């Protein structure tokens, strides 16, 4: 009888212990531990971060950091922190959270367009991935990289074709640069290369001309016609005489890309720069801005016509008036000059 009581007591103690352990497991591992009200929260863990840094990043998102730390230690995460971008769902428990931040690095969408210089591109990318702007700029300018891609410092901006790309947030500067080189090769497929060859132009030259086309008109549907004007000039041995190249040359010569120039003056046409297409024949040695795909394809698929001139259409803003003869162009230009003078635009 006495032995039976002992066994019952042992059983009850065991059950109580199991209950306590089960409650501890539930409270520590299985109970929801998110403190945010949104349906999800984004977590960015830098390369080389310690667990302490992770805990500091996670603290506003957790109800209980002690139970989170306990599970992190139990699962060996404390000494095996993984950098990256992670997505936490509302109501996750500690086990789910640890599993997420150690193995579910989620790619992000990186976007860029309309940059004038590598410095601007590096700055734009550094706001989207972990790599800082200086490391990105150094990677883009690396001599070995330029040699491997057959690019030069003055035209490598054309390697980065504006679009939306998928990257891991913790991608290195070299990783970003190398992937963009791969995307560049993919973009310049056999069909596009064949069209460039028909124009007797390299992809880099097509890109330089496309940058001018894009600066000339924001209307995508008008770009093939504008491109046709410049192709006609090139084929006739004429100077391109593109105002956007003069603006770029002025910014470059004066080392001031923050200045806003709305009107090109006659004195600007005398700037001695290879980017000044009023003085130097052919396309500039590099793009004056980052042309998007529509502009590049506008050059490759330019509209065939006899136009040699165009000027802004003050009766249909955003578009241009095209002319086949210089006399007709001068009439159109006079109308534009009168209008812009009336607006008080002097520079």
C-alpha cells in the first residue's frame, strides 16, 4: 500500500514536471512572439552582424526577447548569423522566426533609370542594397572589369540598362556589377547585334545615340522618328548638332552636374569637348545619360524618312516639328525662339 502511494506520487510529480516542461516549450518556442500590427515586417541583417546586432534590429518586432534569445541559442543561431533580407509574418513563434532569418533570404526588386553618371547610379543602387556607393563606384570603375567587358571609363555607364532586376539585399558591389554585365550580354542578343551592324555601329555607339534620343524627347512613340533624324545626319556625314550633348559638355567642363540648363546659348556651342556634337563628328565617346530600352530600340528600329531637322513644337508641347530642309527648319525654329523668349527663359 505504501509502495503504491510512492508510485502514485512519483507519477504525479512526473506529470507535473512534464506539464511545466510543456508549458515552458509552448511559452518559449510555440507561442506567437511578434509585436508588430502589420501583416508582415521586413528585417535587414548586415553582413558580419553579431547576434547582439540582430537582437537590436529585432527588438521592436518582438514581444519577448528573452524567449527569442533562448530559442536562438538552442538552435545554434547565435553563432551562425546569416545576412540578408527576411520577411516576418504576424503571429510567428520563435521557432518560425529563427528558421526564417537563418535560411529564407528573400530577393528584392532593384530599379534604376535616367542617371547621368556612374556616381549617380552608385548612389541610387546603394539605397537599395547593402553595398555602399563608394564600393559600388570602385567596382564599376575597376580596370580589370572594364577590360573583361571591353568597356571604357567614359562609356561603361551604358553597361547598366535601366530596368527592374532581382537581387539579394546583401549582394556585394562586385556581385551587382557582374550580374549587370551578364544582363547586358543577354540584352544584346543576336537580333539587336545584327541591327547595330546594319547601322555600322557598335552596341556602345548605339547606346550613346540612344541617350541623345531620350534626352530630346520624353514621348516614347516619337523616339524612332527622332532617331531617324540622327541616323540620316550620320549617313550624310553631317554633325549631329544635338543640344543635349552641349548641355552635358558644359556640365562636364564645369564639373557641375547640379546646374539646370533650359536653353543652349550660341556661346555654348563653342565648348571644346568631345561631347559637343556641334564641333565633333559622330556620336559622343559615351552616353550623356542612361538610355532606357525604348530609346535603344528606337535607334535600332529607327523610322525611315527624309527629315534632317526638328525643334520643339510649341503648339503641341512634348512633341516636335520635323523638317526636311533647312529653310523649313529655320521657320519652325523662329517660332520656338519667339515662344521661349516670351517665357523669359534666358538659360
